[in-house]
C-alpha cells in the first residue's frame, strides 16, 4: 500500500497530495465536500479572501463533525427513526407469528 500523488482542485487552486489506492475515493469525496462548502461561502459574498473562506469552511465542517459525534440532529434523528422502524418491524413480525 504505497501512497501515490494525486492532483486535486479546491476553489480553483490545484494541489498535489499523496494517498493510497484505498484512500483515493475518500479523499476525492472530501475534496468535493470542501470545495462545495468553500464555494457556498464565497458565493454568499459575506467573506472575502481564500484564507478567510477556508477558515470559515473549516469552522463549519468542524461544527458539523462535533454535532454528529454528539448525536446532534443529523445522527440522532436518524438513529431515532431507525429504532422506531425496527420497533414497528418487530411488532409486525410478532403479530404475524401469532397469526400463523
């Protein structure tokens, strides 16, 4: 598993980074996510300068990550829905078993 250089582009700037073949798709997904976040901030027009846009994107992504780790709306809501669906499935299967 040797790292290979890969060219990426974020907000119109090109960079070369190294990653393994196994990490490649994850890296490309991260690049796309970061690029989209930075473009959203830039297009909102409230922040000027690539460094400031990068800092705001990093802050926003960090906030999203911490909310996810803490079971915030994104993950917590999904977990509750999954548990509710699992409960409904279990009840339905239980009733079906009683009928058979």
